[in-house]
């Protein structure tokens, strides 16, 4: 009898090792190796190519089939993915548990089902009753066009669906389904990869859009959709604090459109509802004139969203003053503080600084630096930011203000929300006009705003 060979596969990055070890030397995660049975690899025909012949053509000869895209009826979603669903396109929807992936998928198939039917929803996670209850809450009207398969065995599910000829397939989630062709537990790297390969083939062969739902944890420790990113055509991630109502659906990869784009949704008691003007959401409340609050235009893909950055600067009684952030990088905060100390003559060494971005958005681009600096200065001086000023700029280590991308778009969004003055970099490519305040250094910016 042949001995069963096993190996240890990192459940985070997929690298395999012959022996167990505490830390994966591939991705440096701890305790992520799990034992899996090694699948016999296909045997190679020695010294010869096999008999099949591929189709060869020149670039000019390639005929383009412009597949008509399917409109889902959720306009901001169609726009996000480049103009609608592509038949045969495989999409991964990732996100933390509870962020709203199942809710979104159910809403999407119910909207799409108006024109395209039937649609299949394979759930390895929830029972048919649970899905039905959710559908009732979401007021899904066309229940007879949605085929439910509450099943973890993917082979059985797909066999069962054969006679129904679904036009679209959702699998929720990739971590809970398995194929009996593989001797590994559901959720292991081997199963995830194999199931994804089966689903990809299923979708491509039949020209169906397939949605694969995948859980990601904050730490990314559990066998992640990360390992699927290169298999699928489109990768979307749901972001947003589970405790806040806002959800951002972000495009990480798209073979059929642009990446980096976001669509904003709001979680309501009737599911996720699209937010057409996200800036409304993040700054709509009557703007407070409290010190430490500054609005900044954040760029998300080609979209510009106005959001509030809040800072609280208080006297510190600790030998190491606290620097606490939410929604932004603490290194960036430290950098901006250091520049304020060195180049604007402000003292933070005996102050605790708390900084926060409203609504669960993340300040990841340098265009928010100047706003962050202004928020801190405003709190430090206990002087509110003038309500009509929008600061836009990157802060350099030398204390200069650097221009940022898409400045006109940011200003346009600001104007739409009633901002009249814009503090921008002196070297940015903008005509001298009323309301444009050009500054070259952070010191100058502070002076022009808090004079
Ligand atoms: P869910 O879609 O199950 O998240 P995921 O599939 O990503 O794990 O549910 C997300 C949360 O949304 C859940 O805590 C309940 C809440 N929710 C609403 O607030 N309103 C609704 O209409 C629904 C269906 C869910
Ligand atoms: Mg779910």
C-alpha cells in the first residue's frame, strides 16, 4: 500500500512545507500551517510533447466578441465594475464577517433577476430558512426565479443545478464549500483553490457570471480569498466598520474595468442602499464649529469624497505622549506632527494626540496631510477651522506643501458643498483666482488659515 504523503500548507499564503513549523517563512504569519494530504501530481510524458495542438493566430486575426454586459439594476455597482456584469466573468467578493456580503449578493440577484433568470445561490453557510428570512427582510420579490441550494458539497450543488440552467451563480462562501475530489477539510487552501477552479471552469464553460464570496479577517489569518486573487477576473472587497453604517465596495482587480474605484452603500434595516453622493453622508450633518474638525477631499479611485478629519490635542501627563489613530496611519500622523514641530514652531511633545476619520473611511493618500495638520493645529490652539476653507495638500519632511493629484476634481467637489476657499500648494497647476490660496510651506498654511 502506498504511503499517504502529507505536507504542511500555510493557510494564509498557500506556501507548502515538508515539515511543520511555527511560523510560515513565506508570509511570516504564526500558527498558520495545517497538515494536508498531498495530491498525486500528474505524471509527465518523458521526452515528448503530448499530441494536442493549440490554435495559433496573430494579434490582428483575433476576433473580439464584445460580450454585452448585463445591467444589474444597482447603478453604482454597474459603474463600479466597468459597466455591468460580464457573462463568464468570475468575481470574488471579500470582506469581514458581518460586513454585508450575503445581504449584498441577495439584493444583487433579486435586482438582476428582473431581466435575467433563473439565478442560483449556493449557500454553504446558512440554511434555506435563514436565507428566506433575510429575503423577506430585504423584500425580495422574485423568489421563484432564485434557486437556492443550501449545500456544502460543491459537486452535488452543481450537479443539482444542471437541469435548471441558471444564468448566474453565487457561492457563499468559498470557505464553507468543498469538493469530495480533494481529501482536505473545507476552508483549507487545497479546497479553496480547487473549488475556485471548478467554479471558474463552470462559469467560463457556460458563459455565466459567477460570484464567489470569501471571508477575510482583520488579521487576514484565516485561509484567505487572497490566494484566489489571481484566479478570478474581478476582486471586490467590502470595507467599513461593522459598527458603522457605511460600506465601501472597492475594486482591487478588474480584467474588465478600472481598479481603485469605490461604491458607497449604507446599511439600513432593508439591506444595503446605494449612496449616490457620498460626501453628503460624511459631512451632511450641520457642520460643527468645534476646534479640531476639518473637512478634507479624499480621492477614492476617480471619485472624490469629502470627509471629516477630527483631531483632539490635550495636555499629556505621560512620559511618552499618546498618539491614537482611527482610519489613518499612525506613522503618517507622527510625520505630520514632527513637521509641525520642526517647521511651524508648534509644540506637541507634551500633548496627547487623537486623530480620527469620520464614517469608517480611511485616509490613505497623502492629499489629506494638510487637512490632518490643520485639524491638529485647530485643536491645539482651540480655534475652529473657518467653515469655508478646504485644505488640500501633501506635507513633505522639509515642511513644504506638495501638489496632489486631481486637484480640480477635489475643488469642484468642495465647491458643490459650499466651500469657498481652498488652501493648496503654491506649485500646483491652478489659475490664480478668487478663493485659491496658494501656500508653499506648512508654516504659511497655518498662518493663512488661523491668522
Ligand atoms: P451579512 O450580509 O450576513 O454579512 P456577511 O455575509 O458579510 O457575513 O449581514 C451583515 C449584517 O447586516 C448583519 O449583522 C445584519 C445586518 N443587516 C442589516 O442591518 N439590515 C438588513 O436588512 C440585513 C439583511 C442585515
Ligand atoms: Mg454571509
